[in-house]
């Protein structure tokens, strides 16, 4: 799950298994427990985990489509 305005990210699954996501919501607001930040460098999706301090580079994501969607959304 991504927040493109702040480049925040949290993984929702790994190896086909769902991961827990901390989400709080009320009638007027919601908050996500973002686990890190991300960047996209060409075909590489890079996730920086703030709690573990590690960086994962993931190949195979449709990064061009992600960038296009974000560009369309943010203008």
C-alpha cells in the first residue's frame, strides 16, 4: 500500500501470505501505520523499512504503471 504524496509504504503480503496492517479509522479520519518509505528507480521498486533499517529492491513490479497512476493522481 502506498501514499504517493509522502512516499510512504507498507507491505500487505509476502510470499502470498497476508501481513498485518495497522489501520485506525473513525467517522472523519483514518491513519495507517506506515512501515517505511519507497522510491521507484526505473524497473526497481525500493522499500526502506524504518523499523528494521533495511532496504529491499524488488524487480518485477509494474513500476511504469505505478508511476503513471501516481502522475495522473497528483498531476
